[in-house]
C-alpha cells in the first residue's frame, strides 16, 4: 500500500486542448466555481427569507429584544441560539445571568469578534455573521469537491457530493448565525490535508476545530484513521512525530476550559451548563444506545400513525431518525464499496452514529449530521459505480431541497427547526 492516496483518475476528455487566458483559467478553477455556486445558494436563501418572513406568525425563536420588531435584509439569519453566539462575541463568558452560555464553544464568536475588530467596529454583527459564514461555506464546498476527487472519477461526479451537501435538509444552518459553516470548513479541510499527507496543516486546523464544537472529536478520529491507513495499518507506522498532532488537537478545547476556569471557576462548565436550563433536561448521558434508538423508532412510528405529526415530532424525531438511517447506510456502503480506502469514512460514520445517540435522545441530530461528509461521498461513489442510480440521486436531492425549504421557513419564522 502506498503512503499517498491519489485522486481518482479523471474521465477521458476527447476535446482538443485550447490555450486559455489567465482570467479564463481562474474563472474555471474550483475556487471560482464553488464561489459562484455558494454565493448563489446564499442569495436564494436570502431572497426566500425576505419574501416569506413576514407572511407567517413569528414564533418564540425570534429574539425581539435584539432585533426589534422590524425585519432587515439579514435579520432572518438570527434565531434561537444565535443570540448566545452574539452574547459571547460581545462580552465573552462573563455574564452570570446566563449560566448556559458556556455550552456554546468560542471559535465561531472569535471569528466574528476578529472581523468586527479589523473593521473598527463599523461592521454590524449580522453582516459579520454572513461574511464569516459565507466564506466558511465556500471553503467547505471547495474542500468537499477536492476530497470527492480522491474517491470518484469524473468531474461531474465529484460535484454531486457538493450538490448533496448544499441540498441537505439542514444545510441552511451554514447561512444562519450559527457555527455550522465554520465547523464544516475546518473539518473538511483537515480531512483533505490528511488525504494529501500534509499532517502539519491538518493538525493546525484540528486545534481550532475542537474549540468550535464537541463533535470535533469525530474529525480527529477520522484524520487519525486516515493517518494510520497511510501507514498500511501497521502499529510501527504510528512511530512518527506527526502522531503528536492528534493529542495536540485537544489544545482548542483545553484553551476553552482554561478560560472557563478563570471566568466561572469550572473548567467543565461547557458540560455543566446543560444542567442550568430546565428545557434541556432531556439531555442525559446514556450508554444504552440500542434503547435510545428503539425509543426513537417507536416515537417516530407513533408520530406517523397519527397521520398528522406535529412540528416537534417531525423535527425532533422523524427527521433525525431518518438521517441516522441514511448515515448508517452510507457508512456501511463506504466500507463495502471502497474497502480499505473507505475504512476511515466508515469508522467516522459509525462513530458519529454512536456519539449522536449517547445523549438519550436525537433532538437536533439532523443538524449534527450536516458535517458528516461520508453521506455525500457515499452518494457520489454510488452514482459513479451504478449509473442507474444517478436519477435516484437527483430525485433524492430534489426531495431534500424541499425538506430544507420547509425546515428553513420554520427557522426564519422563529419556529423550532433543530
């Protein structure tokens, strides 16, 4: 087994080569094309929000005290947990009246603070949010495209992974004032650098990743498996100084813990914060994953049996359970189709399934599934190896686009969306 995994060979191109200008080459580059695609995606989401946010009644997720009663071009991005990220950006973790704040990790608010500082405070927090998330979602899409080329051949097939990503039911959270876009960008690029065997760059991205979300542990594991795979799965292959990047990845969350120790006197306040909010009482660690899955399957079946499941049943049971089934199927397929090359992706998917069900519930799991790139890569691989499945994949993306639109409208109007 070779140490470097090379991208899949591109499909043959019968057209003769033409001399291209510098600007034409730039316009045809991955960076330019993903920028155009992601910019258009953000523009569509903005247009939909502007058209519909005043049509439906506003729910409890709308922070009236922060935004006021009047809507603006970007006010639709600010709902639910967005207020917590704003509070951290403006005042850190020192607000004792909001003991739940440590549950939200600091790297996304740090990016917002840095951008506002660079612009001497002239940039509003909503504008800072859309710029940070716009750049981050562009970076994430570009990295996913480049990652896909390591597993599929043909230019169009690689783009299917990006399309599946942007049409995922909760992809709109990369447009909202949330940390999803930054998390995906850091995680996808860390894995891309692992595929390229650029361990230093991989390690430098894993550090801020662990300061973005607790689920960063999954990407650390993914990159570690890719590192070990590059060594032929030999134990002696781990005798490399590059292995130190994986424990070093924890420096991000360690730095967060140090801050919380100084501010709150509790370095584990990010976990204890869940005990301060009565409505978060359903979050209880439970290693009985099978029991959790069974309860959620029963709850989902009961919701379907009613014939008219309510919003909570749809968003907190049906959609997460369906997403977990897709994650599990994608992970198994990645292992079967890619064999040894697919072990890191399959391990990542299975570990994600376990981590997402350890909390005795699956509330918001459909949102946590967004960074699980094994789903999009498995779909692209299946479409390449079974051309007859391409129409099925197109139909799938059409359906998930409709689901994304529906859940997005719930979010925009302040209803529960995960």
